[in-house]
C-alpha cells in the first residue's frame, strides 16, 4: 500500500491528457487524440471474437472511420499514480452506440504524462 501523497496537480495533468482522448472521440478525429499518446503507444482488446491489437495508429484510423461521437458520455472512474507511472480507468457510454471500458497506462516522459498503452473491453 502506498502512503505517499500525490500532488493534486498530477491528477489534473493526467485528466487533461485523457480529455484529449475524449475530445478526439467526440470529434471523430484521430489527430485530436494524438497529443494524449506516446508515439510508440499500443492498443489491445477484443471486438467480438477478434483481437484488435497493435500500434495506436489502429485506434486513430478506427476513430476516423467511425466518425464523431457527439453523444458520448465519458467518466474517469479511477486514477492511480506512483511517481512517474499511472493507470486510468475510463468508462465510455454511447460511443456511436458502443460502450467501452478503457484501461490506460501512462508514463511521465520529459515532464509530460503520455498514454503508453490502451487495453479496452467492448461491452455487449
């Protein structure tokens, strides 16, 4: 168990990174999401029986093809920070009719939080 206090500024900085992702989902533009991710970030999850896995560009391309999710509702369910690493759980409802739970791992790179990996669950 960690007993070290984390500066509230770190939580706010991570939430701001996640907001880039949410804004990109709402706009339907992968380029709006890009600032949230490290250039070498990856994505993993299942779409039905098929594994959706690889470089994060797959997510950007899917988002571009899927279009704007103007009715998307997104909630950060948790943020856990340990010095220069963090995890975020994000709940997304009505992403053009889909419901997702996203789990992100973040790393503080040169003073900036970036998503290194996205693992998702597509709810039935």
